[in-house]
């Protein structure tokens, strides 16, 4: 993790100032507020602010139900009910804001989640740090032969070493040439008085997708779960999944009941199609069903079997 | 259905003018373009315009997969795959626009779907027609004792008759008093030269939620399905469900492959929680599981049983 | 204002419990947290929760500008700059949540602002209170003869009195018949043992648009300003403007610098078209320009004159 | 422009098939439908589909105004009125879909516009083409000394030549190493039977931000104008502005009245703050006002002067 001295000072100062508030407050989240969680080789994630808690979800749901059912449900049961029945608006009532440092190729996947607010470092204004992601050796894998978009087996040691060297060398060169074109060293000093230096918005086009960027990213609990459902999934690319898992752990501190319900009814759940339900009914009734007699395609059959095995 | 002469003329003219286009065109939808489908006692739904078809969904999905998989999938299989795996962006590439006449209480449920574009008649500018919804006698039911938000058994004949008379009388009076306050008859003529008439934006507050309004409503195929998933469901209020079912029939004309996949993987599908999957596994393995031993709450157990019975 | 005893107790309890937080906290907003601000005859607005402050806007903007400009701008100047140049994302970083009680016709205008989260009392679950809006006598005005959507001159005293009586009588009757159809008195007791009572979702269609509803409404600072720009404007209907003005006062407590910049660059500002700019240039150069020689239409000319007079 | 043979064939086929439709059709847009407009060194933009026209905007606006004003306004006047008064929903009723080939750094700016639908080539599935953007020599400029985010004066010939060579060499190397890591040549043939090849999702992190990507991008007319307002502006980075200007030309074919109103009331317009309006009033009244006596900051004063000079 690469945290600047300035940021470290800022965090120290922020954590030294507490205030009194009437707002719902979550001590387990306050404990880690502002603190960076190191991710990948230079990245991090930290919570900057939050609004609401499990009770805020319940409160909003109860407005909708009104007096009629106020006393009926316990909080935990109500949250599970809302999650199981895909109610979304009560979960929109809690909000969280992160500061994230992440490689650009991860940022490109992340930004596809549109229902969020973002302020990213602009490389038109600022010079980016000399930091780029190099995968750990155990992450260097071949294209998967089953999953058309993912990684399969580890590369041989030799090929892995060569790839690693190449990624490092290309990354170094891209950043060195970026600095040369800008005509600036890492401290912002002009390198060569005889040259003007290229505009920042152009010099940065030479950087690779492994370069780190930073942003503030704010979303509500409902949209955070949509993000986690896709990005904490086993089909997500490893590098974004690392961030999603850190966010899932943050979510468990923040809204433990909602997190429990999310694992139960989203991440650990499975949806079966009308045809899959028919096959399942026969299986529950004691019939021996296999792929050929299931009425399902090969892939859907495999997916249903996996879901039943708890995978 | 109450269609003004002006609208009928407009429809006739619009259907008389055809043009040549290079755009994807769906003959089965062109057949009913502009034609009102009567709904409830005075409402209707009609398709005003559309963009894209099943092939537009496939085309967008293939951009994402690129050359690598261009020939592999057949269209139908690809659409089912996208639906099963909750891919949403390719379905956003097709768009449809409706003109709808509907009671205000239905409009209030409908507008909660935020990812759509709406232009509604403004009762600040215009005088609303003297039309309000009165339920058909077979729709007059008591509060459900099971489902806290729905209807249960039919009212007794006497009570039904009294309710009907009351709804009719109150609706008539609200509209008559609206006209009196506006000081305008149905043709816009001043009723009483000695009075000014109340501003439209105020007079309308006296109308009931059964009053009909109209709007143009435009959404994409993905968000149309989100709408249908909630509003064509058996838990939706009857009156909005009538509209959702008409829209579902329109969708079947427009994008038949997507509609088939939608029935299979959304409307006819069921999601089982992590705990429900565990219980299901035991059942498939031949174990006898009942509510008490299932590890599920009473309500979730009932819902799982219903899903397995295909309800 | 009609606040139930239950709500009053809830507010007392909430204001009695303070906690320590590291989050940005705004004492001027904490002062009024949870407290209802009475509006119209039975409505209110109260702040339930908030996240961020003026500094959160600045912080997000500085992430985008990066190190390069960190020290250059003062907070106030930066916020004015962001507002003048229509930067929106930094203002999305602060969030506020309101509990609002409001007439349904106001709710229908309000809900058109789609970028917000809402949980409304559901009249399918709950019985609505016997409360409906009756305008104050000085609000009873005729249709404006200039502005096609607004109010003009006050009604004559006689007509005003008749309108008032009529609104009151119709409102009373609608609520009485609602209770009769539900077969429930105000305390939820069955009125007539021989009747079933009509389902809530149907009985409510007889209520008028003046009936009060409630919701939790959450939005970010950017979208709050979009709301205020339209609804605190002189063309907005009086009844929603009353809410918008209360929210504007809340905003002034919460983010005083942003509020100042909002008045300066949005509410108090004016946009001139390319043609208006040409006319303005001639005027500044000392030429005498009138409507006929301005190159503008009559209405745009009037609007430009009004803007120059500070109206 | 680099268009594959497959795409060229597809375009030929698509343009050969016309159909009859009742939908609003725009002959000037049909003329260029599917045809790529070459942009930058390898990019393009082409219209894939559209829905609606100027009349669709008018039609939606008239629903809101209702009968009351149906005959009053002419279409052109109404569209100008809607634009001047920031009405947005009628412009949401028309939709357009583009296929765009663009450098990744341009895509990163573009995607910040969230109210749109996107399907992008996935470099997890597909191998990207060996194409990267190299600026034309006259675009190689130094950082601006006035505008903190833009370009200023042209680089000296020598420095420009060196920068160009460096961008070209780094781009070539990044793509060559990408192919080597994938262990694939440009035709997808394995380069070295002894190596596995790195997974696509990892190999691509070595590509630079100048690499071309492709996407389908769909938005409505209102959001298209928000895009153009920012990206066809003189402060936008040259490379995205090139795309925005091509889209603006497409818009002029598609909805000529709306385009005219957009130039008049958005691109060619200026907004003056409350303080600027005060200064302006004094100037119009014949007073001699300069920066010191204007009550404005230096930057706002400069911007107001520029707006009055028509810049």
C-alpha cells in the first residue's frame, strides 16, 4: 500500500477529532473510519463517511407498512423478509462513502455501476504517481478453457517469470516516458530547461491500464449490494474481487443484519428457471433425473447441480 | 374506453402514413402501433413508438463478447443465457414508448419505477375529463386475512351494491364540484358570469384518486421487465396488473425470444436462499423434510413449497 | 401540524440519545434534527439524518484536481467556482434524509424528481389519517390570465367562502365514506359486525388528492438543489413551494457556503440566449434597444428585462 | 479509420434491407444510418438506430399542456420555449444509439455520463486490435499556463518529433508484448507451442490508455445534449471534442429544430450570477464599470466580458 505522508497526517488529524451527534452511529464502523485497508500491491480502500444503519432500513420499511404492522415484525425477520422479496427502497436509505486507490483496469469495471457518485483524480490536472499493478506470481494464470472470460491453470514457472519481468519493464518504461514527456521529475521539478513538456492530458495516454488511480465513491446500501453480488462473485476478475471482499467485510461491520440477510438471500442463494423447477419437483418426488431427462440445457443442468451442492 | 374524437382522428392519420426505413422493424408490433387497447372502465394503453428488437439485444451482447465467440451461440440460446445470468445492459438497447390512460392511484404505483421518462397531463394547465374508475362488481373484495396488503373474499351482494353506489356518487360529486369551482362546463364555457372560477391547480385537489389521468411513458426493455416482474405478479394490485398484463402481451409481439426467456427465468422462476438450498438438497437425497426440520421460517417454507408446486 | 403522540415520543427519545462520532458533524443542523417544521395545515418536514457538509464538497473536488492545486483555492471560492461552472459530482457527496407529511397532490409533483429514494406510507397496508388540506382563504385565487399554469387574482369574498365550504364538505365526506367502506372507526374498531369492509387498496381510491400522506425522502445535495431550483421558484405551485422554502432554510443551516453559492449562481442568476447576448452587447455599448429591434420574441424580451431588473 | 471487412459487409447488408414502418422516420438520418464517420486516426462513430424526431418532443410536451394550449404554439416556438425554460422530459422521448470506436482515455471521460446504456468490447473475452491513438503533430502542445487542465502552445518541432516517436514506440511495444503474453498472433494463432499464454484479462493490463476500444452507446436526446454541452465545449479535451462535434452534426440531421434551439439556448448562451446581473444592469444604464467596481472576482469578470463579446 502506498499512502502519502500527507494522507497519513490527514487521517491522524481526522481520527483525533470526535464530535457529538444525535444521528445513528455504528461504533464498529467508527473504529476503522478513515483507516486504509491495504489491497493488491499499492491499492487501498477506506471508509470516509456513512449515514444510517440496520435500524434505518427497518425504519424506512415501517413507514411503508404504517401503523398496521408496526409491532408485528422483529427487525431481523423484517430485514430477511425485505431481502427475500427483493424490496429495494428501504436499503437505499443508508449510504456509504469510500476513498479507493485502484488500478485503472479495475476502475473501468467498477465504473459500469452507474448508480453511484464518483470523484476521480484527473490526470488532466495532476501528475499520476509512479505506481502500477504487477500481479503476484500465483495470480499469473492461463485463459480458462471452460469459462470464456476467466483464468484457468497457473502458468509454468518459466513463463510466469518472463511475464512478470515484462510487465514490470513495460510499466517502468511507460512511467519513465510519461515523466520525460511531461518534462518533470517525481517532485514536480522541470527535467530539461530547453523543453516545454507535453500537456498532462496527452502525456498520460502513454500510461498502461495497470497504473493506479484514486477516487471517492459514494453509493447506497442497495446499490452496494448490487455491486457486491457481481464483483464478490467467483466469476469476477480476481483484482476487483479483492476490493469487493474488503467492502463486504466493511458492510458486515456497518449493517450486520443486512449483511447476514445478503449472504443468505443473495450470495448464497440460487435462482431456478421454470424448467429447472419442474425437474427439481420430480427429483424431490423421488424420481431419478439426469441431464438427458431434465429438459434443461447442459450448462443450466450443471449450474443447477452446482447450486444443489452448495457451490 | 374513452377515446376522444380528436385522438381517433390522429390515430387514423398516423396509421395511414407509412415510410421506408433501414431500421430494425417488427411487423407484429407495427400491426397494433397507435391502436388503443381498452383497459378497466375508461383506460387504455397504446404503443406510440419503439426501437430495436430481439436482434438488437443479441447484437449488443456480441459487442461485449467480441470476435471470440461470434459464431458460437444461437440467438435464442444467447438471450436465455443473458436472462439466466442477470445480464442487463443488452436489454437496455431496445426501447418502447406507450401512451396510457389510467386512474391516478394506479399512476402513483407506476411512477415508483424511476428509470423511465414520463410526460403527464398537467391539471395545472388543463381541465381533466369527467372520468373516474369504478371497480367491476366482482372486484369488490374484503381485506385479505393472509396477505396484509391484498384483497380476500368477495363482499356480500348487499355490501357490494352499497359500496358501488357510494363510489359512484362520491366520484360524481367530486367532478361536479370541480366543474363548479372552475366555473366551467364540460365544453369549457363559463357557468356563471358573476364568478371568477378557482385556479385549476387548486380546484383539482378535490378530485379523488379514482380520476383518470394520461401520460406518455418511455422505458427500455430491461426496465420494462423490472416493471412487469413486480406489476404482473399475483401480489400486485389488480388494477395495475391489468396494465402490466397488456404490456406483457405487447412485449410478446415485440421481442418474442426475450419474452419467452423472461417467462422462463423471471416470472416462472424462484430464488431459494442458502438455507432453502440446504433443505432442498436433503429432499433431493430422499430425506423426508418438513417445516419443523427444514431450518426455515414458516413463511419461507410455505413459499418454497409453493414454488415447487409451480405456483 | 398533526403529529401523533407516538411520533412525539419517538422524537423525544431520539433527541435524548447522543453518540460520539468521527464523522463530519454540523451543530446547526443537529439543533433541529428530528424536529418537525409545521407546514400548511397538517403537514411537516423534519430532517432524519445527513452525511457530509461544505467541507465534503471541497474534499471531493480536490480529489479530482489532485495535488496540483491543493493549496490554491480557498473553500468558499472553490464552492462558488464549482457552482458557476455547473460541476455536479462534488455536490453529490453530501446526503440528507427528510420525513415529510404532505398532501397527495404535492407528493405527485415532488415524485417527478427521480434521483432520490422514497419510502411512502402504503394505503394498501395502512389506513390513512382523517386529514386533508384546505387552502387558507388568502390562497384562493382565480386562474392567472398571464401565466397559463398559475394563480392570478384573489377570488371575491363570497366565492371564496363557498369554495372553502365545498372543499371542506367534500373532504369530510370522502373520509367518512372511506371509513364506512373500510368498516372501521378512527381507532381501527369495526363499525358494523354484519359487514366485511372493503379492502384498503380499494377504499382509498375514494380519497381526494388533498389527503395527507407521509414519506421518507433521501437525496444528495446536487439533486436537492435541482429540486429547489424548480420548486422554490415563483412559478411553482404555492403548496410545494412552502416545502421547498423550508428545505432551503434547512440547507442554509447544513451547508451555508453551498447555499450562498446556490442563491448567487442558480436562484438569483439568469441565462441569456445567443440572441439575447447580442442585444445585451448593443445595450452595454450604449445603443438604445427595444423589443422590436432586439431580435427577440416578445416573451424572451420580457424575461430578459425582468432579469435585468433583478426580478 | 480501421473498419474490419466483416463490419463493412455487415453495413452493406444492413443498408440493402429496407422495411416499411408507421413510426416517425427521419430521411436525413436514414441517409447516413450505419455508415461510419471516421474520427481521429483509427476511430469512428456511426448511428445504429434511433427513435423519434422533433415532432416527438412536441407531442410529449403537448400531453403535459393538454387540450388547453394545443393550438397556441407552433412547433419551433414550443421547442425554443422548452429549451429556454430547462424543460427536460419532452427531450427524453427521443432516443439514439451509436456504435463508437474510441481510445480508452476518451472512453474513460465519456463513461462519466451515467444516464446512458453501454455495451463495450470486453478484453476479458476478446483480444483487442493492434490499434492505438497517436496525436497528429499539430495536437502536441504544452500544458496551458492559464487553463489548469488544458493545452497551451504547440511544442517545438524537435520536442514534438521526439514525443511522437516515443508514443509510437511505446504503443508498438505494449501491443507486441500483449500478443507475446497471450501467445497469439494477430490471426489468433498460437505463437509458441511450449507456452500456455496468459489469460486475456491479465495480459490487457499492459496496454496503454491510447488503445482503441469499441462500444454501443444509447442515450436519449436530453442526455445527449448534456453530453454535448460539456464535451463539445472549448474546455473539453480535443480528442473527445472531435467525437462530440460529429455527434452534434448527427443531431442536426436528426432533430434540426431542437439542434437550433440547443445552439441558441445552451451552447451559445451564458449564465450570469446575481452579482453579475447587478453589474450588467449598471452597464446597461450607461455607467462605466470595470473589474474593480464590478463587485465580481477577477475570473468571473473575465468570463462575463468574454460572454458579452460572444466568445
